């Protein structure tokens, strides 16, 4: 009876995961979708704790350890999520994702030691285990370890604690290391020698090293893609644990995360007009800063035109159409609510305000959507790349808040640029383009942006939130 109820709970949990994922596709329902999926996970956890029975009819009994770990983990996660700034959300996502990979790898460790201990003394070392079980254990170990090590490096890069690192021939080294891991894993499953435990631990160590070197050379501009890819790795590793324990909820959740992460990775690569292989081995965004900070091209200095808050307020107030392009500068300044306030002020004066969102703006997938949803910006106002590019020719003013690489015309006009071929927001087609930045420094890709020197572009230097607050005052004073 208990197992039947547990199976029903797993089915309910799987449905909530799917429903929650579907609701996450819309900002208006995303919060509720997250809550529904979380409720399903809570049901699955409690059902497993109280109703699970093994083949011998034994259930879980170490409740003190289980609930102690749950309380500690919940408290740490809750406090971290409550205190984290929106600008640090990508780092937290990467860190939490790494913890998921670590859990999957630890499950493989524990089950390997447990199962091999149970089969010691049989013909050959643990020959009583099926090759399929060993393969699943190794799959969880390898993918989980890569996700853990890679996510920690990604977290360090996003937090500014780790810099890009590469050496000549590193890609060949990475491929050779991955090949060695695969060979050892296949040998372990097929031959199962007496040294199996040593080989298993060697695989674990080599996989952690590979995870570090896998992410180290990838530049900052590609971090959203890397985070999404590592997230899919964690899902696959979790699904391996679901296979191992025959746990339907764990299996379904892992498959959903793995599939969603993979699809998101593919979509972002398409948005950048690049293949996933190019992202992983191209070192794009690794810090090429030639001419970026000084605004030079071929050694000749170029001048930019500045605009004051009062003059821009006049342009905004008498415009018919204004398109706001949010970027990481908006996130750094925590200016999403001030942006919404400016929208309200302009719309009260009859100005049509919409937002242009590039798929890889910010430091993680959907970063700008999350920020603007927090400020209660209507989801219908958020225009994706293709739809946004249709707006610019008819826009009176485009206001760029800290975006850089995603509005760089070099992607379409300069075949020598590292981002050439990457679809970008064609903001330069508007009547007036105003770029709000703290300085003339380059974006995360480390390259100069010729947009800043266009005839119809003006610069307004300063912190995005302070600039927007001044703009609101000036517009209201008109």
C-alpha cells in the first residue's frame, strides 16, 4: 500500500515539475510555477523519507540525520537567496548548480562503495554487479564532477575571483584528458580488475581536473551559455541517480533539467550565430581589449558626443516611441525599479515605451527578464531580438542602460570582429540613440563598440540609477 502511494506521489511530483517549467516561460506566471514545482519536490522528498521500502521491506530510519541535514540546507539556501543582490544572481545560480553536480557525484561515490562492498568475495572483484549499474554510477560521477568543478570556476569568474586562463595546446590537452576518462570508465565496466577502486578514484580526480580546465579558457561573454550547459549536465547527472535508485521523481526532474538546459544552450548559441563547439573552444570574450578603453581605431582617437539629463528629458518627453535596452549596467546599479518609474512618467505623457531584450544580455539566461519582472514591467512590453529590431527604425529615442556587446554594430559591419555574425539589437537605426554608461570601458567581450561614435549616438555618463532619477525629475519639471 505504501509503495503504491509513493508511486502516486512521484507521478504528482512529475506533473508539478512539468507544469512549473511551463509556467516559467511567462513572467506573469513564473513565480507561481516555481512554487508549484517546489511543492512537488517537497512531496517527493517527504514521500521518500516516510514511505520508501527496499526489496527486503526496510525503510529509512535515520531521521535525525535526514531532517538535520534538511533544516541546515534549507536555512543556508533561504538566507543566501534572501540576501543575494540581483547583480550577484548569476554567481548564486552557478554556485547552486555546482552543488547539484556535487550531490550527483557523491551519490555515485556512496553507491559504488556500498555496492562493491556487498559483492566482495564473489568471483572476481564485484562481478556480481551488472555492467549497466556500473555504467550509471560512472555516468553520474563523471557528469556530476564536471558540473561541480566547472560551475565553481564559473562562479569564481562571475564574482571576479578567477581570471580566464589558457595555455598553448590546452584544447588538445582537454580532449586527451576527456579521452583518458572515457577509456578508464569503459575499461572499468568491461574488465572490472582488482584495482577497480583505484581506477574509480582516479576517474573522479581526473574528471574534477577536466571540469576546471574545461571552463577556465572560456571568456566572460560566453558565461550565460556555459552556465546553461553546466545546468544541463547537472540534470543529466541527477537523472543518473534516478536510474540508480529507480526513483521516478528524481529521474523526471533530472531529465527535465537536462533537456531544458540543452535546449536553452542551443537557443543561445543560435542567438549568437555560433555553434556550441565554437563557444567551448573559441575563447571568445577572453579579454581582447585592443582599443576598447581609449576609443581608438587604427591609432586615431575618436570623439563621442555627450548629452545632459535636461536635454535628454526634452527628447524623451516629446518622443512618440521610446525603446529601452537594459544591460548589465542596469543590474549593477539596481536600477530596474527606477526604469519602471521612468516608463510610468513617460507613458503618462503619452509616450509609448517598450523594452528590447537580447537573449544573452546580462550574465545568465533571462537575466534582464528577471530584473524587469521584479520591477513589475509588463511581460508584453519585453520584445525579443527579432521583434525588437522591427521597432528601432520607427523609434524616436533608444535608451541603452549599460548594454554594450549586444548593441555592437561590428557584429554586422566588421568581418574582422570576434563577434561578427552574432545577431545584435540594431539600435543604430533609431532617430536618436542615448547610451548610459559609467565610462568608455569595453563590454564583457573586451572589444570596442563603434556605436558610441555614430552621428545619431550621444553618451550620458554616470550610474544608471542616478541618471534615471535625474531624468525623471527633469521630465516631471517640463
